[in-house]
C-alpha cells in the first residue's frame, strides 16, 4: 500500500505528538542490550522528522525522556543522555539545512550539564528556522508541568498581578511549557501500549489517539504516513454533533 499517496495535503494535522515506545523490547527481540534499541530508535526519530518536514507539518513533539525515566538503571540513563548529546551534535547541520527549529519542553534543569549545553546551542542556532518546529520532551511529565503552572499562577495572584476571577483555560494554557504551540491534533504511541503515561494531559483533551503495535525502532516513514491516513479518516467533533460539523 502506498500510504503517502493517500494523504490529503489539505487535511494535514498541524501538530503531531509521539510517545516513542518499545526500544527495549525491540533490542531484546534482537538478542541485544536495551541501549541498542535506543540507538536504532534514533533512525526512527530521523524518519518521523523528515516525513513531517517534507509534508509541511508545523509541529512535531517527541517524548524522548520522561520524569519517571530518571528511575531507570543509571547505566541506561547515562547511555540515553550520551545518545541525545551525540545525536543533536551530529544532526544540527541537517536541521539548519531543512529549516527545522529545535525546542524542548520539560524540567531541563535536571539534565546533565553537557546535555543541557548541546540542546541550548542547537536551539539558539535553529531559532530563526520557520519550517518544522521539532519539540523534544526531556525530563518531562504532564503532572510536573501542570504543578509548575499552578505555582506560577498562584505567585502572580499573590503579587497582585492576576485576579482570581480572571483565571480561565487560556490562563492555564499560557503557563504550560507548551504555551506557544497549538494542542496536538494527533498523538501516536508505538509498541501496543494503550496509555498516555503522563504526557501532555491538558493538551490532549481533543486530540485523536493512534496506537500501533509497531515497536519504535521499526517505525518508518511509511508507518507515519499510515497513521496520518488513519487520522484523516476520523471525524473531529470537539463535542458537537456530526450535523453541526457538516455545516
Ligand atoms: C521508550 O522505549 C524509549 C525511550 C524511553 C527513549 C526514546 C529516546 C530515543 C529514541 C532517542 C531520542 C533521540 C532524540 C534526538 C529525540 P522503552 O525503552 O521504554 O522500550 P520498552 O518499553 O520496550 O522497554
């Protein structure tokens, strides 16, 4: 099946978010250590990024490292940090060539200095690129993000800068790490797990969810196109009726 040919370019999602899962299981299936799966997962990151950029999708958010991932064996955490550093160092020129801007969400203060520095450098270098906005979630969890937003808002109230009666949904959205991005239209999760796992809980309120058994290291451009075709077959009602949407 040529999935790409089936994509309606007039109905592309503006923002796709991905929970990249199954690296460990894929490595195990190959008789290899987990880190081998993460390394192979970088190829899939490249494929998804290229596919999104080529199609003209504006935002791609990738869940690369969760707050909970800090609890993994230290050796695996170190290997992931190393992989992030090497990948960003190696790919920055390609991001520049393709007009891709790199951004992060999450508690990046917790990252090792070298990881923080390389991301900072890449973000600064790519900050004027206005093609695909590639958002990497690092040391991110949605409950952490919402808690931080509540603290910021409470502080503004305390300082007399914000009136409680004026707090609405926009106020909350504006205090999240994702304040400058639209909510995702489509969330993809690989590896057959049917969970959200503390990812963008507020932002996913009306997002279409797509789950595939495919493990992340096997997630090719074709798999990405297939998810988009599936998304385009859905009717997004945002709480309205079908008839209201047809009007
Ligand atoms: C989940 O698989 C994957 C991760 C926790 C890490 C994902 C990170 C990468 C692919 C590297 C990203 C690089 C860039 C530049 C964004 P898992 O280990 O939870 O797999 P399992 O569920 O099979 O154990």
